[in-house]
C-alpha cells in the first residue's frame, strides 16, 4: 500500500536496533507503527518486567499462560546468548519516535485476545511437542536452521522456518502468525485511511513482513477493527 514502508526485525538482534534507528532517520515518517499492543508496550518499557504472571491465567487460559511463559523464557535465554533483551528494537524505535515528536501507533492484536485464542485452540499434544523442541534446541540439540542470532535471518531462511512452524505446529501458526497478520493488516489499512497524507513506517518481526506487504498491496482487506470500538491506534 502506497505511503507505508515496512521493515522486518529480529527481536533479539543488535542489527535490528541499528536498522530501526536508520529507517526512522531515512524515511522521516509521520507515524511509526509498531508490532505491539497497549499491554505489551508498557511491559516492555518497565525495568522490572518478568513476563507472564500466575494472575494472568484467568484472563488468557491455562494453556495460553504456559505457552506465554515458555516463549518468554526461551526468548530471554536466546537474548542472553547475544547480550540483547527481547524487544529492544521496538523499545528503541518507540523512544526515538517520541524524542523526535513522531506519532506512534500500536498495530498488533491485543495480547490477551491472542493468548485466549491460543488457549482455546491448541492441543496439549502440540504444546508438548513445542516444549520438547524448545528444550532440545536450548540444551544441545542439533539446530535445524543455522544463522547468527545477532542478525536478522536471510529471507529464504525465514520462509523455511515459517513453513516448518506451519507444518509442525498448525495451531500456533494460525493463531500467532496468520491471525495476527490479518489484525495488523486491518490496523495498517485503517491507519492509512485515517492518515492519507502521512508517511507511515511499520516495524514488525521479519516473519510477518512479506505477508503484510502482500495483503496491503492487494488492498482487499475489509475494515473489521481488531481494537475496541472508539479506541485509537495512535498513542496520545
């Protein structure tokens, strides 16, 4: 879609921190759109953020809670291996945008909705398979995909990784990738329609970039808002 620039990041790569800063300087956007929601941004900015809590179970479901807990732990372990906390590139983009007086929009689906959907849909079999694969990868198993964690993987590797997730964890793929892509596409379409003369820079995980770009180029997304009625995408 014209007027929207999309860059893909890795949430634990130093390269991504540098690239989002360079993109903001180069594109000079009027709006920076982030793959975050109104729960995850404050959590990311808090110094004492420790991931999911037991009190979240009632809100997102038991399976959703355990998946979030496992994912947070695995991402933190990988981040420690390269010396970057997960989400540092999003935090850097937010802070630079605020410093420059650039509006920030949060385009991801509410994390509670995502985890509720996952909790209702995912089978324990798929969950235990995921747990086994994560533990094997973190504790000496031979990795299926080899790349430098401090950089964003090449597009061909990203495509193979996503295809692997789709085949091995179909529910996880549908809820965490496909449904969120649809939500972010709707929100970016809405953002474009409400700000037709503004330059928008969207910063999303590398695994979302191509699908978002393709959906926006087709321009056939119905505007079914993924936010509560009346809530703005743009932070005040």
